[in-house]
């Protein structure tokens, strides 16, 4: 190998090594840490697919809608997660529907779009066949699964930025 190739290879290696060392010396902000935890919570939710619904249950193998969120976000390291869907709606940071990312929360309401009117929660799972979907524990006789959002009476919230 010519000397110039060795020098370029060494320079490239050195640049990569410096970048890795510098990035590891900085502590991530709480916002990026909580974004990472939202991803972890989403993975926990996905792992619960197939578990049965049970009213008032918060895992580890049976869930109601808010119990699924409570269990998953607590397992991901969030310290404060309310147990009810209305409490979760009041605690989450409200975001636009356009800002939804996997792991964010979708709150279904009756009446006006207020936390106290929330009756159901699901975890945003992306778009499938042109429709937004959630993973949720729907109701008795059903299992945790992915489903299209069936109504326009919902608003979005996120735990990104929470501890």
C-alpha cells in the first residue's frame, strides 16, 4: 500500500476516534434522554401485543388502556406516570397531530378536547396504509394490538421532555 493511503486511512481513523471520544464526554440533555426512554416505552408496548385486556390491570400480562401506558413508561424509566388515561392526558405535553412520533400518546375524548374528558389512550405506532395507528388495550375480550385510529375525537401528547 502506498504511504499516502496509509496516511489517509490513519487520518480517517483518527477523526472517527476523536468524534467518538468527544461525543461520549457530553452528558445527553434530559430532553434527549426522555426521547430515548419514549422509544424504550414504545418497545415495551410492542412486546405486550397479544396480552389480554382486563379492566384496572397494569401488567405484567393483562392491561387496561392506561395500565398499558403506565406499565410501559414506568419500565422505560419515567418516574411519574399517572395511572388513569385522564391523568396521563393532564401530565403529557400536548403536541400537534403533525408532530406525532412513535411512542407518543393518543388520547380519545368525548365532548371537548380536555384531559378530564379523556376516556381512552393508545400509543402511537405510525402510519399503516395511509392511516395513523396506535397500539392499545381496547376492551374486554380483546388483546393488546395495533389498530387504526377510528375517530377524529383525539389529541396527541408526548412524554418527551419529562422525567
